[in-house]
C-alpha cells in the first residue's frame, strides 16, 4: 500500500521523465532541431561545443552532438526508473509497475524502429501505420502510464485491461493528429520540426 496519495507524484514524475527520454532520442532519430520552440538536446550540444569542435568536419560535429544527446537520454531513462524504484509503495506493487514500464519501453523502441524503417519499404498498409502508432505512441502516452499508476494503486487485472482498451485508440488518435500537424502544421506554432 501507500501511506498517502502524494506518493504517486514521484513515480508520475518518473513516467514523465521517461517520456523525455523517448523525445530526446526521437529528436536525434528525426534530426529535429526544435521541440516546444526550444532547441533539441543535440542542437544544444552542437551549439555549446561549436567553438571547441570547430576543427572537426561538420559530420563529426553532428556525430558528437548526437552522441551526447543519446547519453543524456540514457541518463534520463535511468532517472525515470529510479523515480519508481525509490518510491514509497510496497515492493510488490513497485515490481508490478516496473513490468508496465518495461512493456512501455519495449513497445516504444520496437515502434520507433518500425517507424524508421517503414518509409523506406516503398509502401505501407494502414495496418503497418496503426501498428507503429500503437507501439510507438499509444503505449507510452496513454496505456502504460495509466496501468502503471493503477498498478501502484492496487487495481485489479480487469481495470488494467480496460485501460488498454481505452488507451490504444486514444493514443492512436493522438498520433494521427500529431502526424496531421506534422504534414500541414506551421513549425512556429507547433514549436517543433515539421520536416521529419
């Protein structure tokens, strides 16, 4: 159990931090220069080290900036896990919640990999696209965070399954809207690249 409801904030911050990890790596993969109208992590490193790396070729500079961003993302991932494992919930509930976190990681990484490869296959079916949306986005934006919090609260399996039935279409709709904005949106208004 949990002695007070405020204790959910620490694992909640961990889930949000894990989202940050995904976005840092996604920005490297998509070669995005902005997110939320701010420079992406690899862009910050490229700009900060521009004078130090001036003697290197531009692709070497970019490689170093990307490498640093990947390392920052890895550290952020570690902090996310630590937020959960050091929370004040019962060890059994933490262990069960970690399973949802692992599932979120697995699905998102596989979905991101498919998202990288799919455009290079020449054509994609609606099923391919929906699979990417389910794995890459729906799991980490809706399903797993809901299930993780519900697990820490002691929810039964039926409610966890209901959260998945709810979260997959909502997360998929979120990604479809994001894709639409990426195709037709204004980069200044969106605060992120529309070219990836």
